[in-house]
C-alpha cells in the first residue's frame, strides 16, 4: 500500500475474490465504531478541555483558519468583486490581525477573485467537480477543476461521490479523487465527505481513509447543502482517522470543518477537538480550516471588543 492512492493494477486483485487494495487499507484500521460511544467521547473531551482554548489567542488563530465563503445561487461578478474588496479593505485597516485563510467561491468566479484580491497570504479556493452533489461526468469534473486553476484558483474543494461510496464502489471514488489531485498538482485538494449523508461514524471513518489514501490534502465535513452539516462527532471521527493515517503512512492531512458553524463558541468546540486529537500545532500551522460565511464577523467583533461587520 502506498501512502497515496491505489493504482489500477493493484485493484485487479478484487476481481479474483481477493481483497482490493482499499479493503486491505481499511483492514489496518478499526472501523467498528459505535455512534453512541462517539457522541459520549467527543462531548466528554469538549467538556474536559474546552476552557483551555477559550482565549483571545485562540480567537486570533481561528480567524486565520477561516475560508470566507460565498456559494449562493445569487452570486454574480459584481457581488463577488464586492466580497473580495471587503477582504482587501479589512487587511488594509487591520494589518495587526491575522489574515483569512482563503476566499472560497464557485469556479466561474476564480478569475475575478484572483485578479482583485490584494490581501497578502489569502488563497483562492474554488468548489469544483460538480459541487455540491458530485453527480456529473468525470470529464466535466476534471475540466472544471483545470479551468478554475487556470483562472487563478490556488486550492480546490471537491465532493466525494457519496452514492458510489455507499454502494461500495471504492475504486471509482478513489480514482476520481486521484485524477482530480493529478490536475491540482502541488495545489491543495480538499475532499468533502458530506458526513451528514454518510450518517454513521464507521462510514465517516472509512470515507476519511479512502480520501486520504486517494491523495486528498484535506478532508472536509460538508458542503453546507445537506443536513446535518458539520458536527463535533464527525470532526472527532475524521481527526482520529487523520491521526491514525499519519501514524501508518507518515503523511499529515488537513481537516476542514464547514457547514453550519455560526458562533464563536461552536468554533472553539471544533478547535478543542482538533487540538486535543491532533496537537496544538495542527491548528496553527495551516492544517485546520473552517469554511463559513458568518463566523468571521463574529470573531473580529470579539477580538476587537466591538460589534463590527467587515465582511
């Protein structure tokens, strides 16, 4: 098993009745998780450790993890330009505060963001590959991703083919991720698991491992279009998978929580889970992200001690 994805020739073994390379990888991990035990464990972890992270320093770190997102049906060139200019203005007015991680938009807005973004250090992320359902031709997924990158996207968020995954077609799911990663090259690929559709802790862990073995640079909870979106339980399982995969392969994959994180208090809960399972450096070295359209204003307001809405 390689640290990245299985190649086609490795998976011919499944036709002879032997385990496929994906099943061989899964066999290295405990996938027999009990949902009730996960609920109990994550809430105990947060209850026991959260107070240590409810600090001004953590709020600043959280601001640096934000992928400021607009994924509305009403988005336009004008609205996305205004969105980007608000990020530029914030960076100009608050050079002492951490910069956001990314601006995240649909692929057709990559050019307007990349050409108008002036804030140092902020990346251009695009959702691609038939977002949010991933239900389109692979040729479309790769073309859309390549076009977004050509127009200036520096990171790509794609969605796991959830239907294929739930039907056990792991090879197709992994091959799609590997193909999109090949298009991205050195640029990060985040794979959205859509944990609300996976439903069980065991399925979430298996999908996490599949995405990582296929080459994902980050695994991400949700599109925000399916309920439930980001949950602490999903984060707990995904971060455990990241830790175990890192121990097995030596490759460290990032984690992105997205969908429904509306308050600073909720963000601190997620930060607690990430830091306790993956270490405090994980959240400060760029491996932790939060996708949100609302949280940034609340974080800035708490950091500055006044009610502001820069974004």
